[in-house]
């Protein structure tokens, strides 16, 4: 059984859905996995805790893991 998404993860999915509505519908509701991939890419691109902040990187990683678990 999947846990409900956190408010932060829900906000990401809602923002993605709102923007994607202009482009066409999803075939299989995979937006969570797509958003998780983007978050992981951002975390990797800003992987230097001195420049981006370790707390921010951990937050991105937690959100990505949460979205992937859906």
C-alpha cells in the first residue's frame, strides 16, 4: 500500500499536471516518476553542498524517493 504524498510532493505533481494539461493528457499516470527523475538530475547537477546546501540536496532526494515509491 502506498503512503499518501507529502504536501511538497503533492505540490510538485499538481504543478506538473497543471502545466502538462496544455500539452495533452498522460497515457499512464507516470508523472511522479518523471518528476523524480528531474529532482535527481537537479540534485546531481548541484551536488556540491557548499554551493547548494546539503539540506536542499537531501530534500530533493527525499522527494524523489517519495515520488518513485508511488
